[in-house]
């Protein structure tokens, strides 16, 4: 059996569209069933964001704050622990 590192190395050799398919399939396997309460909260937050776009924080700002606070960035390497 191949290790996770070996599988990842092989996956990186694939074209981008095939890598996306693999990622989506793996995420689908990991995603829990959403409860009605969770769906309701997502809908409430989305509605609030649409009503108050000035209250939203751009991802670049959030990422910069995370880097400043925790000393790392949201990248594939950060997730892998490299």
C-alpha cells in the first residue's frame, strides 16, 4: 500500500482538473451531514453578509492577521506541516 506522501506525489503529477476531482471527492467523504440548525445558521450569516457587505473582512486581511498572530499562512504547505 502506498503512503499518503506517495499518493500526494502521484496526485500532483495529474492535470489540475483531475486533481480538483480528487480533492472534491475526498472532501465529500469528510463533510458531515448538515443539521437543519447548521443550515439555518449558514443562511442567517449569508443574509447578514449580503445586507451588510461593509462589515465583511476580506480574506487577504484575515490571512495577514493569522500570519501575524500565529506566524504562518494558509497554504498547502502550512496544512501539511512543512
